[in-house]
C-alpha cells in the first residue's frame, strides 16, 4: 500500500505501510512541499506519484526508515543526480539530508 501525506502517519497507517517489508518503510519526500509518499516497493513509484502531484524533480529525495533500529537512511537510486552534484545513492548535500531526516522524523513521529 502506498500512502501520500503532508501530515504525520498514524499508527494504523504505519501498520499498512509495513505490509511490504515488515520492519522497513521506503519513503520519498518532497523536501520543499513537505509531502511524503511511503510504502512503495521501489522508490521510483513514489517519485512518480509526487511528480504527478506537481512536485519538482529537484525537490524529491528517497530513503527509508528501519522501524526496529529507528534509523533513517537517505539511500535510493532516485537520489543519483549529477546535475545537482549528487552522484551517489546517498543524499550528499548536508542541508537537503538534514531536511529529509527531519521530515522523516516528523512523518513517523509515532515510532521515532
């Protein structure tokens, strides 16, 4: 199940998001609009949804959250963007990385 929200996910929604990987939820976040798409099998699926909703490519970043360790990661193939000086799966820009982590913590505050 893929859910897209601009408010924190509820415990009930998080149960549904866990259906795919149990203890890990993939996320794609528009760091400007502060919208999170979560629960997809592949990050590009969330990226596509946000683009269809009017997000700009340069504002969309991917990663996920491990619900057991409470670790937020910033790793996704959609993050590879040579035109934005991001030549890695990881979000390299410290300010974008910080925004991504803070927004993940906001959207998943029920478990973090």
